[in-house]
C-alpha cells in the first residue's frame, strides 16, 4: 500500500478512532475486570472476519488476520486496563466511573489496534502472512502478559510490535530507543522490628523509627556510590508506616518502595545491597530487619534490528526528523515479556496537547491530542505491511 493510501485510509477512520477511544475513556475498567472493553474488541474483530479468542488471561483477547497466502506472523500488542485514579479532566468524554480513569492512553492503544485491523482486513487478499492482534489485560499491575504467554499466544509469532502514547513528544512524531528502553521494576518491603516503650524512657525501648530513618537515608548511597552513573538505578521508598501515639516509641516500622534498573547485574546488586545494608544497620541499632521482594517485569529491550526497521518505516511516512531517538525511561511495562519471547520494538507515538496543557501519564489530568490516533494508525499499518512485504516466503 502506498504511503498516500495509508494516510488516506487512516484519515478516513479519524471519526471512528476518536469515537472508540472516547467510548472506552468514558467506561474505564481496572485490571482483570475489562469485560466491557473485551466484548467491544471481540465483537468488532469478529465482524471483520478475524479468528478471535476470548478469555485469555481472564479478560484478554487475541485475534488473527490471515492474508491470502502463507507467510510470517507479526504481532501488535495493546494494553486495555485503566487506573484507580479520580479523573480531573473536564471533557465530555470524562470517565463515568468515579475513581477509575484511562490515565495512560490504553484507550488509544485499543482504538488504534482495532482500526489497523479494519484497514488490513480490507486488504487481506493483497498480502502474504498473518497479523495477530493481542489485547492484554492488567498491564498496570504487571500481571497480564505472563499468563497470556503461558497460554501460548506467542506461538508462531515472528516479530513483536507495540505502541504507547507519549505526552512528552509532539503530535506527528514517534520516539524510540534501541536496547533497554524501559526499566525493570521490583517492589521491596522492609519490616523493622524494635521494642516499644514510653517516649520518656527510650533507654528501655528499641526505637524502630530511628532505625528506619537511618536505613532510608543510607540506602540512597547505593545509587550514589555503588552504581556507575552510566548504568542508572532508582530506589524510591514510597511508604513508611509505624507508631500509633506521639508519646510511644514504635515497636515496628514498615517501609515499602521500588527498585528500577536496566541491567540484570545492576538489578541483582541493588537488591543484594539493600538487604545487606538494612539488616546490618538494623543490627547495629538493635533492631531486627526482614527484607521481602516482589519481583516485577524485566526491562523492555528493543531489538536493534527491529528498532532500525521501525525507524526507517516511520521515517518514510512522517519524515526522518519526526523520528526521535529518545533516552531510556525508568517507567516499566510488561510488554517486556512479549519482547523477551519474540524480539521486536515498542515505541512512543507523540500525543502532547497542542495547547501545551499536557499532563504526564498516571496524572488525574492526563489526556492526549487525538491527532495522535491517526498518526499511530498510519505508522503501525505501514510497519505491518512493510514487514510482511519484506518477509514473504
């Protein structure tokens, strides 16, 4: 399909793109409860004649579009869940479910996926190979990709593509990074146990709050003094809970946080040193420290080959100056698990508001410039067709 025709087709679907996205935005659903969303997806894809599977990882949907001849299989992945955030956007498509909103653009990812499927379904006689559309639940709690993979969704896939809205970039552009592009994230918990007592007699108690404060401060020296600046790591203690009265020395404090890294060896070092320092400091201050880890998803790693492929394909469509080589970010995404199974590229589609009022992802005021829906559809349609054309059997 010529670039002019791809642009024409995407533009012809503009109203439908906006309609789908706004409908999903009005009716957001949290992880593993995306029943309405999954029904909308499956109904539309079945009407297009795709082979549709539902109930994958509870609320996931997978659909396969087959071309007129055998060939390679390209995967497009979109996440579908929303966040437990009270929306502050005043638009008419504002969430109708209090305390839940699409604050990460997943509504847009779905709209683009459905539209790419419709455009390609109308041209299935013109290409060899298959396109698999994967709509994943529970990305926001990093729990949807793993069970989908365990149920065999990556079988037969030759390359993996996905997009994410990017409010840091202008509409009409994409941003991508070869290699580690998004961080690994692990959750940690430190339980600091001392001995309670009266605030007037600290010598008869063991102060868990004082120990916890020392631990929090000292842990930051791992990043500043033990990790090379080029390697990058972020340790954030997000919650601290302890004590129940101003005149009582707390017997226990619970600290919770996240550790974000790109390299496996840095990840291992960070986690080992957190435990060593926390337990050691606790012992020095007469406290017992228990360390717990909840392992998250690995880093998103884009293949050099497929990042270059997207760069060239999108550059022909948008212009090379609209394809931005971005820095890796410390956010995480379980798209990493799909890419670990079958290499590919996960990139951002510029969605920053034209009036300069963009808010970051996961903010109550998050919204996108809806022209990004058309751009995302153009880029992904061309990427899929370019891949299938270049890899015919």
